């Protein structure tokens, strides 16, 4: 069974680069190399109406490993996380 683990955090406008840097330098090394990790991608939504957002989507073939909590100074609220089970793959 494939699982997509999604992590989304919001920061104040203009602070997205600092949050993205923390994700790359601190959070990703925690899960990189974990058993069952197939792929991990990082996305940014700068200048969203309510602040910058960073999204991490990791595809797993086993139980997902959670990303660490970011420093409170980098986020406007605690990150949201969801796990999704793959139902199908399209073209």
C-alpha cells in the first residue's frame, strides 16, 4: 500500500524562504533514508493571501516517518499533516 504523507506549514508573508530553508536543512534529513521512503517533494506558495506556505509530500511504501516540529518563530500556526492512501494512478 502506498501512502502520501503531506505536511503543510504557514508563515507570515515574506518568511517562506526561511521556512523552506529549515525544511531542507533540518526536516528532510530526519526522513531521508528512512525505510519505505520512495520520494519526497517540497513546494512553496509564496504570497498566499494569508501568508507564505511550504508543503512537503512524501510517498511511502510503509509507515510514514513524521517531520519534526519547526521552531515556533518560523510558523504562524502549528503545521497541518495528513496521510493519504493511494487509490489509483493516472496518466
